[in-house]
C-alpha cells in the first residue's frame, strides 16, 4: 500500500477503492401468502396521511380482500390542491403474485409535490397525471422488470423554475 499501512494487495488481484454498494430493487421474496388466509371488506375515511414529506388530504377509500385478491379503491383523494382516484390490486391467488395500479389525478400543484417527494423543485404548474400499470413477480426486481402499461403527465400554466425560457429562445434566435 502506498500509505505504508497494512499488507500489500496480492499482485494481479482485484483492487476496489471507494466502492459503495448501490441500492436497487430488492430480490428478496415478496410475501403475500397471508392474503389467502382471510377475507375482509373495509371502508375508510381518512382526514390526512403523511408519508415522509408527502402529504395527502381527505381520503375516501375501500379495500376488499377475497380469495387472495386485495383490491384497494381510492374514491376521492385530496392531493396537493388537486383530486385523485384510482385502484391498486394485489393478486396472490396464483403461483406468482400479480400487481396492478390504475390511478388518475387532476389539478395537482407540481412545485410543492416535487419538493416534498424529492427535494428537487424545478417545475411549477398544475399537473394532470394518469397511470395504468401491471406487473408480476416474486420480488421487487421481478415486478419492476415485468412492468407494462402507460403513464401520462400533462402540465398546464407551467414554468421551469430558475430558467428564463423566453430569454433562452431569444438567445437562440440571435
């Protein structure tokens, strides 16, 4: 070692410096077998939900679990000045779990949502979001690798925060 501390590495052997294991999708098995053990039907009205920094307002939802299939329906969700609705399904009735989401939201204030979701707030405006995806697999990685569907985001009255687009376009014309 150049610093004189400890033994020298074997000649020709691998040398990894500054290695940091990257996080990613887990390959640990998803355990959904318990969904086959019970049947339930629940309706909820929630005043507010907070997950880390993300805030959700008044929410009306229901969940039905039967035969290993859990379907959660969001009838009305207040979300960053907008409203949303949708459904999330977990199907544990077969050999491989299947997952699905069909969600739509309109009138969502993009700037505070982006700030709360990731700390990077550079896009302002009102967003309309729709998501319809399905996936299957026994681990997070398998589900992500199998995802199929469609996502759509539309911004109205938007602005890129910190950029003067008009000035940039005028500069391009010159």
